[in-house]
């Protein structure tokens, strides 16, 4: 199998099953993937920074936004409101693909990108939950809704009061991830992926 085809397949396995919310839009998935291949490894000379950047991008391609939507909110959003968030993310990734930043400053921009997109996603998740938890108006909702867990478009419905704005994720854990940008599990994932790619590449070179 050609190396150019094998690497996307290898990396893609790490995020299979993790799509949700923004990743239900395949153009978002493609934008994040293209950004990753555009800047890694060429824009990172230090192995540790490269691993962190790769882990952060793989997280955004995979379960990060889904887990945020499900742990902090009910994991449902109006489709029409999610589209602008997807467009915002794609515009941001396009800008990062062609900038001059390298290593630490570029990693900081990636952390900032995730924070900005999360902030925009929060607005639309909260907007739907406010309406779906309001007994006076929830029965009047007609806009199509996206189920972030299953990537299914569903009809809006009222949310039981016990599920409204219940934080299912420890607040300090979320703050730690946002502040540091690269939590431990993402660093480990990045290192593992980098090692797998290196071993695979060596095998291709030796066999040829």
C-alpha cells in the first residue's frame, strides 16, 4: 500500500467512532484533517510540541466536541445554528494552514482555535437547551435538531427538568484542559500515533 494512502488510514483509525456534533459535518472533518497534514510534522521541529499538536488536532477530529456537548449540555443542537459554527471552524483552519508560525507559537494558536470553537459551540448548545427546558415554549419548537452522539437529525422535544443544565463533567477537569491546551491523555495519544507512523515508515523504507 502506498505510504501516502497508508498514513491517513493509520491515523484515521484512532478517531473512528468519535464523531459528534461538528464532526457530523464531513467538511469540518476534512478541514481539520487537511490542517493536520499541512502543519505536521513540517511546522514543528521539537518532538514534544509535534506530539502535542497532533494529539490536539486528533482530539478535535475525534471525540472532543462530542464529549463537551454531552458532558456539559444535553448533546443536541439546532442544525441551522450549528452551520455557522462549522463555517467559523473551517475559516480558522484555512488561516492556520498558510501562516508563518512554527513550534510553540503555532501550538498556542491551535489551543486558541479549540477554545474559540468551543465557545461558539457552547452558545448554540446552550440556546437549544434553554428553549427545550422551558415548559412554556418547548412544545412549540419546530427547527430540526442534531443529536451529537449519533449524528442523527431529529425532531425537537422538551427535555425533562432533571436533565437540564446538569454538568456531567467535573468543572475543574474542563478548566485544566482549556488552560493547558493538551491534557495528559492527548499527549499520550500523540506520542503513540507518532511512534506508529515512525515504525510504519521505517518498515516501508526497509521493504523497498
